[in-house]
């Protein structure tokens, strides 16, 4: 394993490893304005939300690694402590990248990158019309993390108004991840896209008390077929199927063929059923997977 001591490598090298390791990162496409009324637009991937009550977002326009200079976004916020965080989807990612160019102060990135400015309702900076979700924010605090190149500046913002395009909502007025099609940053020139085969669900253990992996029988827990993810799915159930439920499933003919081919016991039967259960788990059929696995010892 490669071990990196931050104090023993250059800032660019450390920065590269951090961006590659901590990913994917959402993008804050930040719109600000200076005291003269000049707009600025720039993307930052050191960004996330950290509270819902109050609604707080934090992003960090770091100092230039080459010159140590602060970003225009940071300078503007020190003058006018307001910002609009525009979310970035696939349809606008190339234009967003263009807006990250280090144009001289006073150059309007809305114009350079071809975006349409919209007047905000509660803050001075403009929104980006093309963005599927826009967060109008008041800056609560700025925390400067250093004075040298690469040092971050945490912009802690309270979201005072949200705008979400109707086009990205489902029938229940919730954001559809396929429709919003957000993009995120990785290391180097790489991005990821929250759409299609990249999307998957993981049931959250909020309402139920999962039995835990430690309560899974050893012959399942020590499987050479099932992965840690598979065991996590099995351990997230509140209770396992009863002996009667397993027997009913086993006698239904669902796995008769396996027993006919491999016999009632043996490593080949166990291996086959573990593969069958793995396929069921990958399709979200956790209860059926449990019944398959428990049928080995039933």
C-alpha cells in the first residue's frame, strides 16, 4: 500500500491524491457579485450540505496552488456576503468547465461560458437559468484555513431559497436522479454522472434494527462466494425466515433442480446455492436469498 505523508510531498502531488481518493464530489457552481456589481461564476468541488435545520451548505474556493492568490469568488463574498450555488448536470458540464478558466477580474463568466443569468429573489448574485437546481444563500461565516497556496477558505452559507426545475421532478414532486442527471468531480480530468447504470439503491437501516452480520450463520458468513456487500444486505433484515417458511420455499420447487443435480449436501451444492443467493441479492431479493441459503441446513 502506498503511504503518503502530507508533510513530505509537494502540494500539487498531495492535491492530486486527495482529488483522486475523495470522490465523486458534487459541484458548487457559485455565482457571486462584487461591490461594483460585476458578476462572477466559478465551479468548486470541495462542497456539500451539512445541515437541514438551518439549511447549510459549505464550499471552499482554495487559494491558487501556483500563486497563492485567492479566487475572485472568495474576494466577492468578502465584499458582498451572498452566493447562489447552482447544481451542475450533464447538459451543462462542458460550459461549466469553461467557466473555471482563470479569467481576469471583471470578466463575466456568464458571457464567456454562454450561460443565462436570472435575477435572484433574496440575494444579489444571479442564478444560472440552465441549472436544474439553484440555491440562494446568505454567507454566515468564512473560515480561512491558511495563507499559502492550496489553502482552503470555507464559505458557510445558509440556504434561504431553493429553485428546482419541474423537468427533474417525478410524479410525487421529488427529484428523479435520472432526470436531474447531475455530474460530480473525481481526480484529474475525470467526472462521474448520476444516471443510468451508475445508479443503485442501498436500503437505509433507519426504521429497522438489522440483525447484523455477526448473527449470520458461519457457513454463510464465511462464504467464498458472497461479498461484504452481500453480507451487509443479509445483516440488514430485522428477522430471518422461519424454519417453516424455508421448508415451504424449498418444497415449492424453486430450488429442486439444485438438489437433484448436486444431492442433499456437499460443497458443490453449497457453492451453487451461494451463487444463486448472490444473484438474488444483486436484484434486491433479500428474503428469497435468505431462504435459499437457509435451505442448505434445513
